[in-house]
């Protein structure tokens, strides 16, 4: 093995590469990319500066990764993947409309775009008379700090502002950490209230995975996803393709996590 290098340019180049990879991981991974992982990526790339073999490996990986990213940005190659992630069915009369939880901005106390789109879709279905009840999800305390508002509270507040006392009946799925928790809570409500069918509202890219989890709980589910507010699904622009890469990566990581943990919590 060759002697470790001491050139500051080499160290700087590897550190900059690590920062680039960590930044991409932070964007693509969302909550699947904690700070410890990002710091580990930067440290690993920095360590690669020590030996010529590891530097060469880092260069090859970076070139291949860059070529893949460039392909995604230049061409709408993710359209088939997005179609595979989506399960969209015609709405039917049901006992309840299940609006799955999404993100929010703690600082501004506002629903994130995908959360707002889900709520809008749920209310559209209610106004059309498909079901009299909406379920809303309350995120567990492990997400965010104690001062962060609950998604369910923000959603209820928006419903009250729109309809006052004439809005739909709402039920809260308490302290959920993931889609599996939501499916279990809805199964319990279905047994309690005698529900036969529910309409499932989530983001398009999440709809197939979510519906599969609800199917496993023995629920009769009709998947009626909301519109995607973050990007154009036809992927006409590079920015649309980058956001599409983000949601595809997130869904793939969710499935990988479920397989590795031997769990059904996809």
C-alpha cells in the first residue's frame, strides 16, 4: 500500500466530494437521512484521501453517480417508476375517508404542500358525498419538538375555517409513527364502527405502498390519491425530474428498510 498523501488539495477535493454526496443524500433521503448518516458520508469521503486506491474508488463512484444524476435531470426516465408507485382507483361510496398524515412546517405552523393536497382531496370526496367521516393522523412526539403543532390539529383548524360547524365529522388517529400505524388505527376504528369500505387518500407516489399496508390489515380499500403538488408528473423540467428522483428514492428506501428489518412496516 502506498504512503498516505499529505497534499491539502487532495484532502480538500475529497472533503468537497463528501459534502456534495451528503447534500444530495439530505435532499433525496428526507427523514431517512439523519445527521449521523450525513456526517458519516463526509467522514468516509475524507478518509478516502489517505490512499490512492480509495481515492480512485471514490472518483469512479462519483463519476458514475454524477452520470446517473445527469441522465435523470436531462431525460424523463423516472416516468415508469412513478407509474409503478401509484395505485389510483375510481372513488366509491364508503364509510370513511382516510387522509394519511404528511409533513408540516413547525416554524410557520403550516401544512406542507403534500399534506395540504391530501386534505383538499379528502374534503373534495366528502363534499361529493362519498363518505361522511374523515380520519386525520396525529404524528407521534418522536417527530419534531414538543412545540411543533400536530398535523391533525392544523387540518382540523383548516376544516373549521372553511366550514364552521357544517364540516365533516373527523376522527383522529393518535400518535402514529408511520403508515403501518395508521392502517392499524383504521382497522380498529373499522371494527368499532362497523365500517366496510374506506377511501384512502395520500400522495400518488405513496399510494400503492399505503394501500398494500391497509390491505394487509383486512380492510376494503379504494385508493384515491391526491394530486402531486411538488412537481409535474410528466416531468417536463429538470426541477420536476429532481423532485421525482426524491420521491422515488424515498419509496425505495422505505421498502429496503422493511425488507432489512423483516417487518411489514413499509
